[in-house]
């Protein structure tokens, strides 16, 4: 597997950090401990990225196990010898608790990593001390100008999406448990479908979790569309032969596979890390073209 793209940029930050001499006149590093704390914050941002990938990998492995079991169970249900006119469907679904828990932990790790990155990156903004990425997002949103804020502005749409999604599933609701399972449909020929595990693309809506709602089994799980088709030919003597029968599931509008959702966000996090590290690897870790107007606003 290829190394994350931000590693080379991080090495450049470390090289510049080694060059810098702690001094009372230095804009950031007044003493050696300041350099140690600075590097530690950067590494915390990387460690949280590793934690997010750990949760994503757990989820992918869980999906693989579920899919393997579903294929075995579905295959076993197709072994019975049936006549050409036989029709039946069999299915099994269950909530994917593991995926829901891993998703929340994944989002929390990324958000925490952004806050650690902010603690270091904000040191390049004279007069600014920030402990949350939200501070830099507000500054960028107001049009304040500095290289690190330009990076935030570039990634602002993703940062906002991640923040809102994470805040919703951590503070306001329990994420709806995706459904895993399989279905076998026989209509002269058998077709097997494995249900994809999907999540909302944007901020999830509140889904009721009551005794009544849990008693109501939906034929089609939330977030999925089902397609079923049968091809047949009728001969001159009136007999009919099924030559094709297919069934499949796909994400409904506004939903996407959970593994793609997590991979997309991890890729976006890597790109943001890379761009921030490139900006931070500057002499004295001070942005020389930060406008006086911005400095006055951030003090």
C-alpha cells in the first residue's frame, strides 16, 4: 500500500524544525520545550489519522466477514432441486452494530486530529492561539489572509461537512445502524444479492428508535434501492421459459457505501495534512506575507 502523501511534506517540516534555534527573539520557539510541544502536536494529528484508518480497516474486515457468511448461507438455500415454474424468495438481514460504532469512532478521530493540527498551525498566525479547527474555519470564512488560512479556505467545504456530520452523530443522535444481509430470489432461475452497507452522504436525519419502530420490519432497508427483473420467452405451444432473472441492491439517493464514505474522508484528511505541512515548512515558521490587517484582527 502506498504511503500517505503528507509524509514527505512532514519530513520537510521536521527538517526546518531542526534548523530553527530556540531563542527569546524567535516568533514561536522561545525555548527548546516549545519545539518539542510543536512537534508533538503535529504527531498527534498523524496518530489520530492512524486511529481513523484503524477504525476504517476494522469496518472493512467486518464487511468482508459478513459478505462471506451471506454468500455461504445464500448458496446453501439454492441447493434444493426445484421445478422450472417454482418461485420463492429467501432473505436474512440484521443491524450492523460494528459498522455504526466504527463510523462514529472514525469521525471522532479525524476531528480530534484536526484540532491537534490547529494547535500547531495557529502558531504561525501572530497573536492567535487556537485549540479547535473551528477557529481557523471562522477566520478563513471571514476572508482573513494568511497562507495557513488559505489552506483552510481551500478545504473549507470538506472541513464543514466533516465537522457537521461528526457533531451530529456524536452530540445529537445515535447513528442509524446500517443493515447487512442477503436475498435469494428464484423465478425459474436463482439470483443472489448481498446488501451493501450504506450511510447518508450528508448530515444524518433522526431515525426513531422506539419499541414500536423496532417491531416494524421494513421490506426494503433504509438507504437501499432494489432492482429485480425477469426475462422470459413464450414458445408457440404456449410454454414459457425463463432465461434470465436478476436481483440487486444499490444505495438510494442521498446514501453511499460506508467503505467509500470513510475512504473519501480519509483521503481528504490526508490532502489537508499535506497542504498544511507544506505551508508550515517555512523559515521561522512565520508567514512573512500575512497582512497587517489580519494580524490586527487575530490579536
